[in-house]
């Protein structure tokens, strides 16, 4: 390593430290969560993304419009459609989220967002940041909440994944120090950890969950994971009626498939990377990532999405119309709950359970051997009408 290479690496690291310290200060200055009941109008941004995103997001928006027909007609709710998150448009602007699209997103209160393509090595696209990561950071959506429920297996899990820190905080800003040495960085702040921990424990308290499991690799990643574990345990001491336990991420992945132990888990709180991986594993018990939605919660904004990718191959093969909308419909349930319309959320969730697990009149295969995305949406709305 030359002196110039070392100097350049130190300069880049210094810049990152200053950037993350400023972000930590911004977190400290935030106010309370938005109260949707006090808004004259709730603006829901509908952003299709790319790949199969527009197909499944269109269907979710259609079901959402159906569920909120009276509120839309009275002006209490507005669905605002936002284009511009396609990979082509993001590459053209050379930004994870073009400035005009970001302005449109910030004019909404909540966002229903389809999957977006993130370039990786070997792709024909330049190395722009993930639109998801950029949106979470720009709107400070610090909590990624992913529920997984399989009653027959005794599974009722809710994951609180820290969404803006960890290995993803500066994931596109690593340093190639020399041709032989590259380094990335992990970020953990006091404020960032405390708020995700408190949200997890508050959820457990309000929903009658008696256990919160803290997931780290603190025995190896001693500084950042160690800090996350310590702060979460401190928050847990404020909730004496809730049992707190701690697990390493590697053994957790094993215990989720252990039929004797997995029903012990209730609520998880964990750093960004571990949460990304383990929630995909958990979704498999429910029928795969195509069945799982997620919420991205902040104090001012919230975004609801599928947990899977954009599946560009399906679109290239002409199979976009057969994409499974269940992940986005599950996200729509979470959206309705978040804006205070719990009765409608419960109704849609019950209809989805009937369509996906009980009646199963229509099968989704991702091909012409099954129903289309639109046909399944019709099935869900027909079911809502029957049970309401």
C-alpha cells in the first residue's frame, strides 16, 4: 500500500464518519409519530417500481381503492400514482431515486411500493444504490416490520428489522483501498438502536406477546453488534412483563426450522443484514416470499411493499400478468392498519386467508397454468363482499 492510497482511504472514511454523525444528530431532533386521525386527507402514494412491480402494485391499488371507496369519494383519502422508479429512469438520472420522484414521494403520507431492480456485478446497469435503501434513508423509515403466521405450525412471528443502519447504512460507499484490499463498514448508533428496540417492545406489549428475542452476532462483531445487543437489553428492562432472550444469528436460522423450539419465538429485533436474510427464510414457512408483505415505518412517513425482488425474468418471458400479488396485498393489510383503519385491515386479512389457505379456488403458479394477477384480485374483492 502506498502513502497516497492510505491517505485517500482515510479521507473517505473521515467523510463517512462525519456523514453518519450528522445523521445521528438528525435522529435526536425528531418529533413524535404522525397522527393520521388528525389529517384532513391521507395521501397514499402508489409507486409501481419495475419488473413485476407494476403488475402486482396495480392489483393492490385496485383492491385498496375498493376497500377505501367511501373514504376516496369523500376526500378523506387520495391515491396518488407516482411513476419514475423504473431501472431505466433511475439509470438515466444516475440516482437511486430521481429528484422529481423523491419530491413526489415526500408529498405523500404513506407509500404502497412495488419491487425495484437493484444493479449488481455483471448487470448491464451502472452501480446505483438500491432504491429501497435510498428511500428508507431519505424518509428515515427506520423499522422494517415483517409478520409471518402459520397457525398449523405454531408459528406467529413478527420481525422488527432495523432499517437504516448496520451493513446497509453505507453499503454503496465502501473503499477499494488497493487492488488487493477492499473494505465496507457497519454502522450502529445509540438513537437508531433504541428506537427500533422500543418499537418492538411496544408492539409486544400492545399485542399480548410475552417474548422479545434479540438477534446478533455479538460474540464476533463485538463493537457494533455488541452495542445493539446491550442497548436492546436496556430497553427490555423497562418491560418486566416481557421475557427478553438473546440469540446469535447462525443458531437462530437453525432453530426456526426446529419444530420443538420455533413456536417459542414471538417478536424479533435485529440489525439490518440479519433481518433481511432471516425474514426470507421465515417467509418460506408461509408459502414463500411471494406471500409476505412488509412495513417500513418512520415517524413522518411509512412505506409498504413486498419483501421479494422485481423478477425481471418473468416479464422478459411474458409472464408478468401471472405474478403473485399476495405479497403486496399483505402489505396493503399493514397499510390499512397503520393509518388507523383496523376494521378494514382485518377484513382484507380474513379474505386473503380464505383465498390463499382455506378455499383456494384459484391457484397462482406464475404461469398460464394458474390464474392471472387480476383474476386473483377479483377473487379477493368478491370474498371481501361475501364476508363483510
